[in-house]
C-alpha cells in the first residue's frame, strides 16, 4: 500500500511541476508603424455618386471631388 501511495504522490508532483512555464517579459519601445506627414494631410474630399436608387454591392459608382471632377 505504501508503494502505491508513494507512486501516486510522485505522479501528482510531476504533473504539478511540469505545468509551470516561466515567460521572461521585456519592455520595448517599438513603433508598430511609421506614418509620414504626407499620409496624414487631407488633400481632397471624395463624394460617392451613383445613378441607381439604392447603393448595393456591384452598383455603378463614381467618386468626385468638391470641384466636380471625376476621380474614380
């Protein structure tokens, strides 16, 4: 009986000690992206224009700017 109790105690100890995993954390100052100033300046506003009643996927669509010039 003592042998079985000792074997069971060893198994429980091995299972409990094998679950521990230590992660070393480090602090970094990485930038996730670089945005140049030209990407942040708003140059033109676009308006979506369609000749259909409802705007749905696959509808004909054009984009114009404030002056009415067709962009896309």
